[in-house]
């Protein structure tokens, strides 16, 4: 497993209100670094309940406390491409040092 891809996890946070009392938001970098990334197989893709014209990736990243508390509204940026965070996976071989993340992006037709 080669950790040769750059990733960042971004969360939209409210930073204030405008004159119309609408929320103003910015992206906050939750975690970033290097990861190993691979495409998710079609069987796992369907098992996750993902439908439509989409691409799913699995990222293996070093474990940090911030990655244990991800939300479905968080975004994963992999090599400059934005994905929507879906879930975490546990694998026996990864033990406690690594976390697997599944992220999806819609592919325009």
C-alpha cells in the first residue's frame, strides 16, 4: 500500500451572518495529508447502497481523532477533486493505526 495521494477533509462551518441574517460559511480543513486510494468495486458500490452515475473511492489514511468524528455533510478532496464522505470501514489488517474512508462523487453525463 502506497501513501502517494494528497487528501483533505473539509467541513462547512458558519462564520457569521450577513445583513439579511443569512448564514455565511467557510470550509474548515478537518484533516489533511497523504493517503492510499483505490476505486471501490461495483459489488461494494451496490452494497453501500450507492446508485446513479457516480464514482466511489476508498482512502486509507492515518488515524486521527478528527477523522473518527466525520459527518455525512463533510467533503473529501482527493488530488483536487471533491467527493462526498459516505462512511468509514474497519479492516482487521488496518488495526488502530489506519482508517478506511469511502467517498463518492457524481459523474456528470
